[in-house]
């Protein structure tokens, strides 16, 4: 598609929707964010880009995906299971449910293979059983519903903040005070639409409570975070907002902080800087069983790749 003189200054997503006609503006906006639209051969990522006459845009539409995720045999670390729910210790690198860019090899695909037909359609066909999520590169505990009763009960408890969740994170710098709260609405970043940010307008209220568990030479700290809300990237955004991005976080400023860690040894700094994911682990999950009313609390040790970092810091 080539922009004409009358298109000057128009938003890219709006212009594409008007020109193509077969896709909604929301769908086209997501294609832009997914890197599937190019301007004069260069991939762009800003749906609000103002076009100029003569700009040439190409759209790479991904092939259609099946409406229902398919079962796939993927190993699961199961901590508890009954007729109503299953608790999983998710490894880093495993996406929770199919989405553009990750149509298969997800936790949902694995659960469909493990649970069989009883899981299909619970709470919806695209994300069966899912009542909360962890980022792809965040490890740790998740609960998944296996019955409609469990899905409704767990979803209500998450919404009402009756579920206990604690995380361990390795961050750059040492937060001060050593324990406290981080607030501020979280919404899409106005600068980079692939990121979330603490925003002054819009967004949703978010609150993270933290405490420092250990500090290493003033350059790195092991922190426990407890969520009062559950926003996208909440811990990563709040800690970066306070100037303490997570070690290994590819989105929220960790590389800049790594360069400032002058008190660490060269090997320590190199190992921390090379860590391939955000150092974040969901270590505690507590909830009331939606069928029996019994209280459950599960705990998960830090994975080896994070304990290895702690060993080199010690």
C-alpha cells in the first residue's frame, strides 16, 4: 500500500484499516506491534506513526491458527492435582497460552495433553483453565482450573485479591528503605508500545510490597515482592520505576544498571549481565480451594540458574 497526498499526517493503523477493509484497526495495531508491517522495507512498531505521501507499507499476515489449542506432550512439574485444579511449577521459557508469535508449545498445550478432554473449554476454548499468568521468562507457581466451578471460584478470588502471591527477584542496586510499597498506575508506555510503564494518565492501579532479603556490595539485591494487584509486568515495571530493574530484564533498563555496578568484580558483573532472562521467580502461592474450602499454600525454591548467580555474589 502506498500513501497518497490526502493521507498526509494520518495514523498508520487508522489508514491501514481504511484502505484494507478486511481487518479491524485493533487487529492491524497488533500486527504492527508484532513486527509484521514494514515501511519501505524496514519493520516498524509504532501504530501511531504519522504517514507521509509516498510511504510504502507492506503487511505480512500470519497464517490462520486453529481456534482451539491442540494437546502436546510437554513435561510438567506438577505440585498438586485433583478433580478441580492443578498446581504447576512453570519453568522459564514456557509461554502460558497460545498467542500471536507463540501458537503452540505452551502450558495450555501441555495441560490439554495431561488432563485430556476434561480441561477443554473450561473458562473458554482459547485459554482453557487459565485464571492468572506468568511472563514467558518468569518461573514459578501457577494454579490452573480443571472444572467450571474451580475456574469461577479462582477467578473471583484473584479479582478480589484473596490469593497470596510472593516472588523473589534479583535487582540492580539496593532499594531504600529496605521494605516498603511501590504504587502508581500501570499502563502501556506512551514511548514504547511494547512496554508497560507507570503512567500519570489512564492505566490501572497497581501496588507492590517489597522487602530486601540480601544485599551484595550495594550493587545487587535479592528482594521479595508481594502483589496486591496483578498488572502486566507489574514487578518488573515497579522495580524499574524505583531505579532497580531486574537482573537480566531485556525491556526495563537492566543493561544500563549493569554498567553502573562498579563494586562488583569483573566476573560477577559479566555473569549477571549475561543472564538471559529477568531474574524473577514466583516462590509462593496461597489460595482457598474453590470446592473444598481448604486453605492451600505452595512454595517453590529458586531455580538453579538464579541460585548460581547468588553463589557467585556470595
